């Protein structure tokens, strides 16, 4: 735990000091604000519909933030040869992955909190509950966490940051298309692929509407754990190459 804590503090400090991280945050928040103003608030709509639209657009921001904050975490270490120092130190691969992941997740949480004023504006002017906002943000947090884990996995096997970014985007793209692909199939395979989809079933039909389902929470936690485990196993395999 001590090694994980050290890596976490180092990586979080790097995020907080990095102009790149804050530029990402500023651009994503700007895009989120423009979409909120241009589409979510367009016309006379019920407050619940406006809130759904906000979470619809914010889910894209959470996914983008997850990839942009994570694809460089391991590949950058490999490019600068600092990964060799980590591999020769008494630090387990699990501690490296978990420490970096938690740092990125903390910065993602900060980014999401900075957008909180938008649903609060809806609450002031309309009839929505604080619970709906909390459930929606939990969904954004879990969705972003899954994207972070995918980015870290891609970063763990890529030789450079460009390959890591493209690989992470490709994996995410496939997982977002599973629902549409499943609609062309029949039987049990269709149901399985639909449940594996990253957005349509678990976010759109649940968190986006302020509905908390335990199976959706478990799904995102399972996806996050799965890709973090793959990242750890990839690092372990590469350590002995």
C-alpha cells in the first residue's frame, strides 16, 4: 500500500502541475458547456428531459477524459525509459497500475465536479431532485473509470503514446458498438452482447435517466477491474521480455 500511495501522490501531483491536463479539462468543460447551452437548453422542455440531455452529452466528455488522461500513463514511462527504474525497484506491477489509475480517477472526479453547476442550474429553475443528479454523476464517474482502465491497458502494451491512444480508441469504439451489432443477431448471443455494451444499456437506460440499478454499477466495476487486471498481466509479461 505504501508504494501505491507514493505512486498515487506522484501521478496526481503531475496531473495538477501539468498544463496538458488542465488544457484537456478546460477544452472538455468548454465543449460540455456549449452542448449544454446549445442543445440541452434548446426550446421549452421538462426539467427531467433537460437533465437527461445534459448527461447524454456529458457521457461523451467522461469517455474522452478517461482516454486522454490515461493513454500516456505507461507508454510515456516506457518512452522516457523511467519504466525500467520502476521495474527494478521493489514495486509490484499491481501497485504501479493501481497508483496511476487512482491518480487519473481523482483528476477525472475533479473535472466532473467542475461541471456540477450546469445540473444545479436546472434544479434551481425546474423540478428535479438531488438524487437524480447524484445518480447521473455516479454513472459519469463509473463510465469514466471504465474508459480510464481501457486507456491504461492500451498504454501497458503500446510502445509509444500514439499507438496507445489509437488502440484505446479502437477498444472503446468496439465496446460502444456492441449494442448496435447485437441488434442484428438473435437468441442468447444478442442478449450477451447487449449487456456487454459500454453505453446503450447500462448508461442510457439507467444512469442517464436518474435510475440506479445495481447490475449497472456491477457492470462498470467489472469492466474496470477486467482491464486493470489485463494491464497488470501485460506489465508482468513485459517485465521478463
